[in-house]
């Protein structure tokens, strides 16, 4: 065996060993995670046959306002009201990993959120202003991102990990998704073929597909980057996100 082949074999063995130790999820088809309402008691996983639902850990009096999934850590982030709290749920362990207060966000209202996988930074929609609030993975304030040309609060947000941009749902009678760079400048505007509900947005960066609950409340719409409706999925969802689980979990 050549030296190069030996190194490759050792690397594959090391990866397999690390995966076993971490107990992390194996790669598979796209998963669609959703919650049916603001008080749903479980996070539904519409993935392969072996996919299992996960408790949301919502307590009496708590309301969900936003939801996102981080495939690098295999964690769900739930934005809660009243207040400005974020609950982190470990998907495979089915436990609450941690909970924290989102700095510099109004305690009087919530909204959607998205995670940037490479560093765990969170982008939260502001409940009344056309901005996003960027936090680190522990809820510490990083900065405010003013969204150019937007004159109302974002209705949903998702992160495009391939092109390093933010997708913002505008809501209203003319439903649009606007792609912004990380400085809040417009990159592209997408008019969706069907009206969608405010409050949730997911994006499959590899397939370049937008996911959002349909306004008619009869399923999830999957749209192309041109805004055309590609297909409709059955689950009724108030909140959703999509993602293929990573080979290695970054805790």
C-alpha cells in the first residue's frame, strides 16, 4: 500500500471512530422539522423511516415564536415568549441543552430566527423594526443588521450556508423573499408564486429550495429560487426548518 493510501485509510478510520464516540447522526436525506402550533409539544421530523419526533419542552404559559435547526451541533433553537428567551434542545439526546436570554432584543415580542452553522451565530427578526439582531450561540449581542429597502419588520428569516447570505420573508399580500448579504444589502428579490404564512422560513442551500407554511394552512410550500411552487408537502406547520444532519457533530 502506498503512503498516500495509508494516510487515506487512517483518515477514514479516524472519522469513523470519531463518529462512533460522538454518537452523532449519520448523513441521510433531507429532514423537515416542524411544529404544528405555538404550543406544540413535539418537534416533528419528516425524514427517513427511522426518524423520530422530539419533545419541544414547552411549559404551561410558554409560546413559541421562532424555530431553527443547526445541523453542525444537531440542536434545535426555540425562541419563546413571554420574554426574549432561547431554548436549545439536543435532538439525539432529546434533552434541553441550555437556555439563555437573547441580549438587546425586545421582551415584548418575538419572531423567527436562523442560525449560521459555521460559528453558531443567531439572527433574530425584530418584532417591529426592519432589522435583524445578530447574537452569538450563547445569546450575547453582536450587532444589528439594518435591512436595506425594507420598511417593516421581517416575517421570517433563513440562512443560506452555501452563498453566505440571509433570506428574509416580507409577508403581506405580495409575499416575497429577499436575499441580503451579511451587511444588509439586497442581493436578490424573489416573488413567491403562492401566498405563505408569516413567521417561518426554511432554506435548502444545496437544492436552492425555499420552504414556508402555505397561507391556506394546508401544508408546506417548496419554492425554487425563481419563486415557482415546486411541490406541496402534507404536514401542517406553524414553524419549520430543514437540514441534512452533518457527519460530525461540533459541540
